């Protein structure tokens, strides 16, 4: 499964490319505006938390982004290039995968309404 996204690693420059889910994690790959090719591979077991970023510095192109907190290293920020609803879909899917890998579990009853409210802002 692959999604067209814009993403950045920590406070780095944005990268336009794709998010590809693999069996044990995912691959982000793309190009920065100046043409530099960038690739990040992340195992699900490296994820500490998944959340929606709505603060000004967390947004991508002014839109809420999905924040992937890592056990080590800066967070990854990503936002779909097409449908903003994919932030919720990807967040839900990654949170379920995170819970399945004995990482932080996501309480769908309390967290999903908060995520939906964040996306509507």
C-alpha cells in the first residue's frame, strides 16, 4: 500500500514523495525541492506514538499533519498530498499497527473523537 505524501524529518526541509507500508514498518522516499533524493525506513517497533499535529509548527502546508514519534530521533511529520481525510485513516492504521507491536496502545473511544476534532480545525 502506498500514499502520496509530503513529509519532513524533525525540523528538516519538506520532502514530496510517497509513504509505502511494508510488512514490518514503512518506507518514506521522495525528493526535496532542490532535487535531493531522501529515504527513511522505519520499523513499527521504532514508533513510540502516533498523533495529529495541529500546532502551527506541526502543520505541513498549513494543514494538520500526522506526527510519528520515535523512541529515538526526531518525530516524522507527514501529510497526504491529496485527501486530508487520509491523515485520520493513516493515523488510525498506524496506531493499530503500533498497538499490535506492543507499543503504545491507542484508546479508540477517547482518542478518535479528539483526532477528528483536530482535523476539522
